[in-house]
C-alpha cells in the first residue's frame, strides 16, 4: 500500500507541476496544448501537486 501511495503521489506532483508551468506559460510543451497561458490550469495544478505531496507524506508514515 505504501508503494502505491508513493507512486501515485509522485505522479500527481509531477503532473501538477507540469500543469502549473503550462498554465503560467513557463512551459510551452507541447506547443499545441490548450492549457498554455490559462491561469485556471495553474490552479488545478497547484491542487493536484498539493494532493500529491499529501500522498507522499502519507506513504512515509
């Protein structure tokens, strides 16, 4: 169970950081992404990254 929480948390954190980067316009990959420079996606990414950190923390307990 701990391994599953850790893997899920790491994936959530990585995807959340990607969404933050795309939403703020700092990451322009892929070029055709509809999420680039839409601040709403940065907010979604922040929530997902926070959930990922919580899962990582829970896996270490």
